[in-house]
């Protein structure tokens, strides 16, 4: 019996990417259903009932959605982060969850450096700014995006430090970055810090005064990871205490925090209007095609390499 794959994207793939994804799945003999630009969980709950697999982007796969399924085997998040999927409930119901790590890495990394330049040049207000060359960048977490950031930053002539408790010194140093043994040392030595940590019980709210006040004069924090890792109340305190501190983010903070930042510290803050890290045509295509190929490999060959809820 033919497998049925649902592509559920509230924010759709680019048409060219979507068509290539569909072509891969149909070539494997699968039926494909599309759910795009929907509102609320209702349409997703209905559409997923008959699916064997689903490809999503930032769409929410929670208990309500999972309990509506009858034969779902696989959820693939086209992207690296997967905290929009309830992996525990999925596991309870025998549903594997995958991501597509590395496919968006270059797109996110380029945005990191773009935001650094934007703040270093005072948001292009015509006044003298500073250069990135010769400055120290701390990369907090050294996965695919952190390594891509390292490569581009080195092209700017920056010194790059990296901290990741799950990545060894030899791996870090193979990229030309310097291994830092503690998170405290990373912040103490880095004029710029780029965040790439996931939102977990251990990391939520972990980026606050203790770390940010350690940063040298002219400090800039760049967040393309998750909103939840920032301790927002303490972030505002850091801004109040340090007139040299700047913050760029691809994830909007809470409405109250964002309003406070823009009202009191607008010249030192930049927040993208929507999450833009993976919003390039190349990343759009790469992540979507990887998701389609992983589905085919899962059903045809039992491939589980990228399963995040084993």
C-alpha cells in the first residue's frame, strides 16, 4: 500500500522547493498531500489523520495533533531545531521524529555576521562605527551553525573562541577556532558572542546578568537560537547598567521586553521583523529536499540516522 506524506507548512516552502520535495516523494511511489497557510491547529489535526509521515517547518506537533493520528510513523522537521514537536508524546505513540541538521547552517551564519556588522556600524546611521576585524567572537555551542559562523567570521579576520560541553577540543581546533574550557571564560574573553544552544530545561533563562556582565567593553550578543534561553528581565538590567552593550536577535522577545528595548535602548538593539535565519531560497530548498530524502530512506531502508527521540 502506498505511503501518504503530508507537507504541513503554515509558512510554505518556496514553490520551487515544494515542487522538488513533491517530486522526490512521488518518484518513490508515495502519495503527497499539501496543507499550506493554514490557521490554528484544526486543519493540521484533520489533515494528519491519514498520513504515514509529515514534513513540517515551524508548525506545532503537540499531543492534540499526535493523538489524532492513526498510522503516523514519522515527523520530519525541515530545519535543525525541533522544540515545536512534542518528542516525548511522539515516542509514546511510536512516532519517530527527525530534523535536518546543517541544511540551514550557512543561511543562519550569514545572518549572524550581517547583524554584527549592522550594530558595529551603528545601524548605518552615518556615524563612525567599528570593524569586526581583530575582534574576538565567542561561539556558544559548536554544531553545524556554530561552525559555519566560525568559517565566515574568520574571513572577516576575527579571532574565534568556542565552547560546547559536547564537542571535543580536537574538533574545535580543527576548524581554526580556539577551544575554551568553560562558558564563563567564553564570555569573559569575547567582545561578540553568538548563541547556538537549544532550549532545554538546563538552558532556558541561562543567558542573563552573570554571563553578560562578564563580557568586555563594547559587548554584543547575537541570538539566532531560541527566545527561551534569554533571561529577559536580566537582559534589560544589563542594558541599564552598561551603555556599551548591544543585542541583535532573530527571535523576538516577549512583547513587553521588546517594547522596553525599543523605547529605552533602540540604538543598541536590532530584532528582525520575523524569524529570518533560514529564510533564503537555498536553505529553503536544502532543508525541504533533505526532509523528503530522509522519509524515503526511513521507509525503504529503515534509516534512522537523524531520529531525535530514539
